[in-house]
C-alpha cells in the first residue's frame, strides 16, 4: 500500500514538473516574451550591444577551451611526473592540488603551477553558463533549451565549488571526485542538448561534432560514476576534453555565423 502511494506521489510530482516546464517553454516560444520586451529589444543600441555580447561570448568560449588545454600542459610540464605517466596515471584533478596541501593526513601536490589549472575551475565556473546562455540560441532551436541551461548552471556551480573547496579525498571513489564527476556529467549533458537542437543546414558539421563529443563525454562520465577502472585518468580526460574542445568549436561556430 505504501509503495503504491509513493508511486502515485512521484507520478504526480513528475506530471506537475512537466506541466510547469511546458508552460515556461511556451512563454519563450509562443511570442509572449518577445511581445513584452519588443520595444526595448528593437532599439539600435540594444541590438548592437547584444551582437557585441554574442561575439565576446564566442571569443571567450574559444579562449576558455584553449586555455584549459594549455594550463594542463604547462602544469604537467613543470611537475616531476613524466608526460605519459601524467596523462595515463594521474587525474586532471590531482594536478590542480597545490603542493603542500594536506589531505587525509598526507601532504600532496604534483606541480608548483597547480594554480594555473585551478584557475580553469574559476573561469569555467564564472563564464560557462553566460557563454551557454548567450551562445546556444545562436546555433540551436528552442528544443531542450531549458534542460541545457539547467545543466550548464549545474556545471558552472560545480566548477566553482571545485575551485573553492579543498575538502574530501582526491582519490578514485572519493567524495571530491564524485562531485567532480557529476559536474562534468552535467556539462556534457548541456552540450548534448545543443547538438540535439541544431537544425540550421550550415551547422550540420557542428551538429555532428557536438553529438559525437557530447555522447563520448556522457558515456565517460557515467562510466566514472559507476565503474571502477584502472584507466580512470584516461576516461576522466575523455569526458573533460569533450567539454573543452566543444567550447572551442562552439565559439568558432558562432563567430562564423556573425562573420557573414
């Protein structure tokens, strides 16, 4: 009897949530939002400012993706760990731990330039949602828009928390790693939502790339959450590199459309 009541309650919540989601989606899709703000949006200053914001967001997306790869390479280069071992045996997160940090009564740290990698968490936490919010409508339709925005917000929040927190264990299966894995799971879900919503003929290549890296990133993140593997660091990087390489492609796709 109790199980039946629980099922009914969950079903009611799911139905209510779906209805609210649809109402919010309809508000943006059926013209109500545009009619309300049309006079302001049609101002030449508003249109110029918005176009400038889109271009700045696209450039920022390219910068964030490239900086992350460069920051990791630089951080590993100044460590005493060989490159092959660094990429195959040590996680992305490990290299962000400052030398001298005490975790589980042990002093850890692999590189004196760990702060350059930690800066990526700060930058992604501050700007990813803004980039996604401004840029996604330029390359995709309304489909899955709210789900993508919610996932992007969770990703940004998770990256900010990762930057500001030293607690937990930086080990496979640790609490800190669990939170980090969930963070880039949501990040890859956000880019998959864009890939599923791209309808413009001139963006079919970007659509295929987005769906490919989004799927690869999601699968990698799910594997990390539920499967213990000796290839943890490699799988983790597949999930992260999917995100960061997509940022570069995302930025260039927007700039290409506005260069015409």
